[in-house]
């Protein structure tokens, strides 16, 4: 049995967001939405986190940062792109310095739409990510000794 | 009473302490949430967290750090076992200090700036609480004539009546030991803008689970120490334990983190004033009564 | 008795032989020192097998001729020092020397004839422990020094190579130390006492550089001041009580209080307690083996040895309790303040020096309170401290030669760059402050004893102990940190250094593992013989300690079992670059991680604390002497 869906810790990275989505992500932690009901913690450290929440589009400056944070997370892990910019580049897509959505750099598992994404939508996205997390755990268990999972 | 009863206590401690510690942490999170007007996580959330960590990939910066965390866990269990076996209180506290140092060493070994900062702050915390812990035990010896937990526990009359200042001082530093605001400067859950996760930044998966479990073991042992102040009246003692822990949660929720300077100065001041005052009064009583 | 005289005289002969071996004959020196090491430690051990467990063995012989020889040597040395001091314009040192030597001369011609000295030398278990420390550890340090001095002169071409003289002094020092621990006649004790003062003076000033000379004279002045106290104590004893034998002091009435106070004062100066701690700190300019010798087996140990010897008298002589309490308080103030100051030090040798002074302070606290439990703790502290501290000094010396400086900040990642030396150093550090290692066992006994004797002193131990935890741990953290080795760094450690460090590290662990045996065979007979009471460790606690030791040895084996782990770089806020331990800093420049410890200089700085300590310590010493003088006056 996997306990991953019962205790999803997330690390939140603001790529180049206008702060709209970030405020909504943080709103999820407030008493009104209280995602800790589901065991969700905003842990702030990729090495502890299971879910990588990215807001904003990717540009040359933060490309390596997204890559690094993703690499430093322990398996199994999922990526949630929150908001239009993180999903596709949004209205900044055609900007000279913007490279598009987060999936240009790392594999994204769940896309949350909206500009800015609403807290309900974000919570929904995270809960969907839990399913992916469970699935990834089962897969890694099947692979067994081949993986680096101990 | 059999001579081998202590073995039972040790086994009970080793088996039950993680459950009790985890439950306390669960209740703590629930109460904290309610104080903040939230619904809060399930009661068993701490167990879910630890079990999840066990299922995660094991990633490290270097192999050494695993060893030190393991040492830390084992020596905390040793410290608690000595305590609940009714052994020497000083020895138990020394073992606990050894365990704390191992945790610090584990963080140092990673050569990570955030873990390093956390380790230094943790050392300051250790330096801050250590005198009060030693003085509390000294006070217990003066009052009961023994360092053995069995003898202190068997003391007739409420120990707290002889050691009121020590008790206050001990509860004061207990805030550091159970990692509560305003003294949680080394690995706070809430300080990630400042020190990421401080001491535990470079630990994940199993090691992080070990750190959490050792924290539960430690909390149970510390509550055992608080119990000793009221050992002659178990019902009162349990009530005081509950009240003390509730007080700690309240303090946690109404305070923000302090600077390390304030942590060090305030705890040393408390230890110095309350420690000396209590020893003086005890000496006075011994001399004239 | 022949053995004892052998141990005193042979080192001096070896020293003279080494004096005449020219500096370039490295191998010859190595063989002589190695042979001397074998002989001296062998004889020390043989001595132990002869006398262990027995009561005090007194050796009496007609020492009158010897006394004359001793006074003669003293006068020659004094003359030499006076001339030297005047040449260097150190008039105070000259004056102190003149007063000390003059007092002894006066005593020898005016009193000595009337005072019968029956037992000149003696052996008991405390002397045996001390002689083992001197013989084994002292010789190992000398052995280490052979290799070290060669490198030292290669690295410091500006220092004149006087290696022969250096080793002469080292061995004379050891001979004098043997003399100190075996002498029962205070005249003899004083003679050897002054010899150790002079030897340390020459060793500290070895490089003849400006600071070295300055610090050597400071050490000389402070220790000569203590020596004058000693001389006055002898004269007062001779005048008022008619005996100048060490073992008689505790049988005397309160007229002995002032001499006791003065002897304790001499002990405090030699043990570098506040206000005299600065001479030991200044001694750090000397080559590292000298520091190791001064700190672990010789010199400062002579100071605490004398106070431990006085300890029963604090208990037995009427009014001695107050004198003892003052001595203990000086030790307590020193322990707390020097532990604090050690936090603020970056230089590894200064940290070690402050920690030595602090530990000696704790020993003085124990000895000053004069009960059997604390005496046990004090002797245990002496043993553990000697072993662990010599290991630490020598490993710092080795590291210093390889890294080019001895700042703790540059010891980052030593476990990778010099793994063996780092493990040795880590054992030494652990041995200094953590359970289940030795020092903590004695601190534990000290706490137990102090609660009984005077609970207020535990406050000092609690605060000083907390500071100790802090500064050792942050140093330990620096060396065990796993970090890439700088490119092109190849450590050079000679075999001689490896062997000595290995033996010392081994003996640190061994002493910790066998401490119950040490306690049973060495300490208990001594404590029982001196105090009539005995301190026995509770078997269950010994079991727990040994179990913890076992865990410490076994747990590292778990390193072998890890296979499947994923490696990731340190978290650097996502700014990692491909190279290890580097990150993309502002403006895209690649930068390396660097971490620095807390030194808390604004709180625990020397400037802030040193003067406070000096004021308290001087006040306490004055109170002690004034009280002793008044009480002794009433008693007479």
C-alpha cells in the first residue's frame, strides 16, 4: 500500500509568474481552503517534496533552476503546472525571451488552467496529481531492483 | 515487584514511544490548526508522513550522512531506555546530548550551506538548553539524594514543591527541545524562506523519517522528565503533562521565531536565575530544617 | 628506588647525547629517540608492575650531598637566566629569578641543616599514573617531534636550526617531570619545578623570533612568581612546623594554611589558571610538539598534580576547606570563562589551549573541594586529557604542515583530503567532550561529587560544559564535512607521524574502553589510601557506557551495507551548475560554496571576558592568601 497520496508535500516555484497564480497557491493554505486537511504541506525544499508546483512561463534565466529543482526531488514525483503561463506560456508566449510552458524543460503530469488559476482548480489539480503519484509508485515497485529506490 | 521489571519498561518504551510520540504530534497539529481557524489534517497524519517518507527514493549528498542519522536515532533510543529503565539520569542526558550532536554532525557532513546554517543554530540551541537541563537534574539530586530515575520517581511528596523554579525553567527550555516557536530556529517548518529546512535540508526519504521518529522518542522521554516532577501523584502528573504540552502549543502559536541571540540570552538568563535561586533555597532548607 | 632515580636521570643523559648529534644526522637522532622511547616507557611500565596497588612506598636516604648539588645547579641556572634576562632587557624576570633563587639559598644555608628530611622520594599509584603519562605520551611526542622538526626547519628557513638543543631540553623536561612526581622532599620538588619552568622557557623561545621571545619571558615571569610562592611556602613550613615533606602536610595544624595556600598558588600559575592563563596561550608560538608536551604530559600537569596532592590537606587541615574552596572557585571561574573564550577562536591551537586551561580548571575545582569522589574525577580527567590532547595537538601539527595554516576554517573536508589524520582528530575531539568517552565519564563523576560538596559549583560546570559542547562540535563538523579535495592536494605524512598518531588514537580508545580497570587497579588503591573512602562506579552504569562505546565502534560498519542510494548535489536554491559544489551567482558568474562557523566574538570574545576573569581570579587568590595568613596567625 502506498502512503504517498496521504501525505503530499509540495515545493512551489515561481518561474516568471506575474504573482497572480502564486497568491492563489498560497491561498490554498489559508483557513478558507486549508489543504493541510489532505496532508498537503508547502515544504519549500525539493529534497522533501513529492509534488512540484510551477507557476509562470519558462525563460532563459529560470530554465536551469526548474531543471535543478526537478532533479533534486526524490522519486516518485509529479509536476503540476499551475496557470496559463506555466501550461503554455500564456499571454507571454510570443515574447522574445519566453520559451513557453514548463513542459519545455521537464515532463508535466497535471495542467491547471486559469489566469490566475482559482484555488479550487489548484486543489483539484493537486488531488489529480496524487493519483499520478500512486501510479508512479506502483510502477517503480514493479521495476523493483532496477530502480534506485531502496 | 520483580527485579526484572525494568526490562519490561524498556521494551514498552522502545515499542510504544513512537506511537505515543506520533499521536502527540498528530493531536498537536490538529489543535494548532484549530487555533488558526482551520480544520487540520487527520489525527494519524504524522504516521502517514513517516510511512510515505519510507517509500520514497533514497537520495543523499554523501553516504556518511546516513550513518550519523542512524547513530542519532539509536542513541536517542539508548537515552530513553536508560531513563525508563530507571537508570542514572545524568547518563541518560549525556546519551541524549550525544544523539543531538550526531544529528548536527549529520547536517555538517553534507557541506550544504542551508544545512550548515541549521547545524550552527542547532548547536546554539543545544548550548542554550544544556545548562538548565543539568541544573534541573542537580536540583533533583539535592532534593532526593539520588541521580537514579527509580529513586527520584519513588520520592515521597511532590518534587515540584521543592523545585518550583527548576520546573518553570525546564518548561521554558522544553520549548527548544520539542522544537516550538519562538525557539525553533534550526529546522523550523515555517522558515523555508530563510533557511529552507535548516538542519534537515539535505535529508530525504528514510533519513528524514528517522529524524522524525527520533524526535518522537525524544519527546516521550522529555515528557517523562516532566512527569518526574509530579511522580508521587500520577493523576496530577498526567494532567500536568497535558497542560504543559497544551501550553507549549499555545506558545508555539502566539509567537514568531526569535533571533538566535535572544534564544541564547533568554534561556541562559532563565537557567542562571532560576537555577541558582532554587539551589539556594534548597540549600537554605537543608541547613535550617 | 634505583628505578626512580633511573627515570629521573636517564632522560637527562639521553638529552645530553642528543645535544651533541649535529642537526643534519636525522637518522641517528631518530634511532636515539626511538631507543629512549622504548627504554623510558618500558621502565615506566615495569615500575608500574613493581609497585601497583601497594601503599605509598617511601625511599629515604641521606640527601644532604644531593641537596648541595641541587642548590649548586640551581644557582648556576639562576645566574644564567639572570644574565640572559638582563641582556634581553627583561629586568622583571631577572628580579623574580633573583628573589626565588635568593630565598632558596637562604633556606639552604639557614634552615636546611636543622630540618631532617627522612623520605626524599616516594612512589604511589598517583605517581605511577603520572609516570606512565610522562613516559609513554611524552616519549611519543618526542618521537613525533623528530619528523616534525625536520619539516619545521624546511618550512621556516629563517629559524636557526638548533635541533640538538631542542631535544636536549625536551628530554631534560621529561626528567624533571619524573622528578616532580616522585619527589617527597619539597626542596627536591621545588628544584624540579623550577627546571620545568626553565625548560618551557627555552622551548617557547626556541625560534628566537620577537613574539616567541616575548611570550617565553611572559611564561618565565609568571612561573617564577609561582616559584617564589613555592619557596616562601617551604621557608614558612620549615620555620613553623619543622617539616618539609609533602606527605606530612595533611597532618599539620592550621599554621600550615599559608604554606598550603602558597603551594596552591604555585600550582595555579603552573596550571595556567586565570589570571595566569596568558602564558599558556602565548606558548602557542612554539613548534607544535612543544605545545603537545606542555599541555598533555608535562608542565601544566605538574601544576594540577601539586594541587591534587594538596587536596587531602584541604579536607584534613583545620580551615583548609576555605582555602580549598577559593582554589576551586579560581578553577571554576577559569573553566567557565576559558570555555567561553574557546568559542571565539579560529586558530586550532588556541582552541586547544583554551580547552586545556578549561579542563585544568575543572581538575582544580575537583582537587580543591578535596573529597574522594572528586579526587577520583580529577585523576581520571588528568589521564583522559593527557591522551586525547596530545593526539589533538599532534594531528593539528600534521595538518598545519600540509595545509599551510592552522585555522579551523581551512580544515573543511579533512575527512576526504587526509582521512586517517581526520579520523584521529575526530577521535581526539570526541574523546574530549562526549559520552561514552573518557572525559565525560570524569565530568559526570565531577558533577556527582560537586553536588555533594558544594552545589553552587555545579552551576559553573553546567554553563562551561554547554560551551564546551558548542566549540568542539563545530570543529568536529568542519573536519567531517564531506567535500571535494582541492586539485593537486597531496598530503605528506611521514611514517613516524603516522605511527605516533596511530598509537595515540589507539590509546585514546583503549583508555576509554579499559577505564574500569584503570579505576580499579590505579585509582582505587590511591583514593582508599588517601581518603579512607572509595569511589566505585556502579557496574550497571559501566555496562551501559561500554555498550555505548561498542555501538560507536559497530555502527560505522553500517556504512558497508549501503548500496542503492541516489546521489544528488546540495540544495543551492536551484542555482547548481554542472560542476560540484558550485552555483551560478549574480550576473551568471560561477561561484563555489563556502561556509563559515559562528564564532560569536561579540559575546564570547577574549577582550570582553579575559579581564573579568583576571579580576575575579586575583580577588579569589588574594582572599585565599589573606584568609590563610590570618587563620595561620590565629593558629600559631
